[in-house]
């Protein structure tokens, strides 16, 4: 009888201990990521952002400044635009040069890695180009432009001043309210964001590949074989070849996030008044 109760009591105690450890492990796995705010930098309202391969942050603001920060929030370089114009797009991934497009000026500016202005190209109305709403650079040095006059994406060669390729978007966005907000070429793919319908992906020859139904995307970042973009309070990562997604829930904020950058070990989050640099533990 004593052996029976000893055996029963031991089994019950063993079950209780196992249950406790299982529940403890489940609670650990269910924990939200812990965010640490390392730097908060007051800024003017950002209109465009980018990051280069050295993880330096570039921000254009509504006071017509272009500023480069490191991951500690220190200002490294700054350029003040002499004209009163806000930038719509920055492309800094090539590092040796930074490209900035200004819609109001219908002009694209090329800076060296020290933010010295090297040259600019103005899109004058012609039989080839009407009104450019957004523009960026391709790895070959040509420009991808969105021409709102005939609703075509065009690849423009600035040396020969000619269109080498165009993509008509009428068949994709027919009778739809559209606003093309961002362009980027990465790993031989062209990413086109429409705030209403999502992200449209083409190859670099203009062939349509697929659509990602994520609206209101104003910036697409790149990291290895993934692109990433902001969706409300989450950063969505999309793998280009596995075609899988993963999400990172961002820290709660009283102000909406306008942009987000992933910097390998840090995250740069932008509100209308602050640059917030976080890291996860």
C-alpha cells in the first residue's frame, strides 16, 4: 500500500513538474520582442529616406535638407537644397553615389558619397517625356521614370537622351485610381508601388511577374534576398525567391510611423517629428 501511494505521488509530482516547464517554455516563446530605444533625434518631417551599404541613414525633410546619420544618430553630412523643393525619392544603396528626385523641379540629382552635388538631369517636356511623378536610377546608370502623361514606366538613357524601354500600366491599373509612390530596381527586378493596389513586380526587361497586395507603401528597403516595407505598426519582409513573408511588430508609438529602415542590428523608425533608433534583444 505504501509503495502504491509513493508511486502515485511520484508520478503526480513528475507530471506537475513537466507541465510547469512546458508552460514556462511556451510563455517564453510567446513573449513579444523587447525593443531598446538607443537614440531619439528630433527632425523636420521626412519626405524620403534611404540607407546605404554602410548602414548610414539618409533623410530628406520638408525644410529642403538632405541629412546623413550614423546608427548613433550623429549627423555625418548634410546638404541644403537652394531651391524650395521637397524630395520624393532617395536611392543610396550604391553608396558611391546618392540619387535624389524632386518632382517639383522635374529633376534628378546625383551626389557623391560625401553629399557633394556632382550633376543633375532635368526632365524637360518633349515627345518622349511628359510629367515625371517619380524617378530612380538603375544599376546600369539609366533612369526609371513614371510618366503620368501617358501612364507609362520608362527607362531613360540620360547620355543619349532616349527611351530604351517602356511599360504601359493601363492593362494592370485600368480604370483605377492610382498613385505611383516609389520605384526601385534590385536583383534584376523592378518594384513599383501604387498606394491603392500594392506592389507590382517586373523583371528589368519590363515583363510583369507578380503583385503583392500591400497598399500605402511609400518606401521599399532591401536586405539580402528580401525586400521590406512598412504596414501600419509592422515591418513586412518578403523573400524574393522563396516567396514567403515574415513580419516584425514595431514598438508602440503615439505618432504614426512614416518610414522604417532595417540596419542589420538596428531599426530606424521615422515619425513626423523624430528619428528613433532601436535595437532588439
